[in-house]
C-alpha cells in the first residue's frame, strides 16, 4: 500500500534526490522568425472526360419541363405517428432545346385528373404583339380577398360582353371576387388567339371567359387553389411573356394533407417559359391544387419586365351585375 511505502522511507539503493520542476527554455528569435515552407496543396482528383461531357450535354442539350417529388410516410419513433416526407426531385419530362414536339406531354395524376404541357405554342413575334395589346388596353383591375389586395392584376374578356360595363355581363366568381367581363372584340389579337386555341382543342367556346393575368414583379404570386367555382371542365394557361424569357414554376400539389396523405402522392413543378402552355381538366381540380409561388430568381422588379399569362376556361356560365375590383392603370411592380 502507498501509505506503508511512504512511512518506510525511500527504497534501498535509490538515492533520495530533490524534485526539480521542469523549465521551458525560451524560444530563440531565430526559431520564431524562421519561415517554414507552406505545405503543398492537395492535387485535384482527375475526373473521367466521359462524365464531364455527359454532364455538360445533359445540362445544355435539353430543357426540363417538369419535375416530380413523391410523398413517403415514415413512422416517427418518438410519438409513433406517421410523418410526411418527400423524395428528392426527379425530372419527369424534358425536351431537346429549340424544339417543338408534335405531341404534348400528358400525365395522369395518381388521385385522378390529367394535365398536358404544350411547349413553344407560339412564335416570339406573335407573343410580343399580343403582350403589347394586352398591356396597353387599360383594362387591368385590382381585386381583393378578405380586404387584402390580390398579389397580381387581371381582367376578364368574353365574346358575349357588351360595351356598357354598368350592364349585367358574363363573369367569373370565386372566393370573394366577382369579375365582370369586357368585350373580347376590343382586343382583336387576343380574340383571334382564343378562337384558334379553341379550334385546336375541340372547344366550342371559352364560355367562362378569357382571363389575362399580370405578375408585376417578384412579390406577385398565386397561392394554392383549385379552379372549381364554376364547374370548370378545361383550364388552359398560356405564358405570353416572362422576364428574359426565363421559366417560372407552376406547382401542382395534392389537396390531401396530414392524416389524409398517402404514399406516392405527387408534387409536380412545371417549368413554364414564354410560349409554353399547360392544360388541366376538371377532375384534377377535385384532388389537386395549383399555384405560382414567389420566385425572386426569375421575376425582375427593376427593368420593366413582367410575367404575363392568359387563362382560358370552360364550364358553367355566370352573369354578374356587380364587379368587386377597381381599375388599375399603374402596372409597375408593387413593393
């Protein structure tokens, strides 16, 4: 035991030396000022040329039109409840750059309904002329929901509307908004486009109306909603102009949330550029929302550029005597 060793004194044959604390020698100036050679940077690992070429061609030769994520429900160990997660985004559809496929991309949604994507529907010159006609028409209105201005401007045009806006007119009613129509004949380029698209899709007429929508800047958007207020059967949206021709996301997401969510539910992002169009059917509106989220990357606020789209709808007719909007001549981006 240590106590016995201490009591017995030092071991036999071992000199009893005093304990001296170690001193650290002062560093010489020559050592402190001496420059050490910097370590060699690690050499980059060489990459296979074939992978670089493949990656480059993949990113530049094709345009992504749609991406998809799928819901995966996982059991949480902490509270034994299902937790909704989403898989990483995968490319659902892409096309070669500078090409116009003969057939649209069509997708049947898991819960029901269908949408189609039509790339490069119109040439740029015609798009620019239609955009100029709409932006200069002076018909845009500001509508409000729950005393809050909608983050966009729009108006309704209809082939049966008359010149006297005070009269009862064809209209479109949703949420707390009542939009009376203006005569479609006042915009001859838009009128010709509406008839042309109706003929191509086998539609007799856009009896709910033709609805130009203006997103003035990055703060303008469209929240989750379904076009189901007037028994919509077909909803066609054409992007007429976008800042620098870039794409802006249109999101399709299931209405089912929380406990009603199911595995393999889809969340789809359509990347719509100038001249692209997408078509939704009425069945899709029963199970899915669509939206135009805010995207500061693709919508400029300082160069006078806008995102202008036109929505064409068929469904149940509606006549309105009152309009809930206000005229809006200032099309500048809203802060």
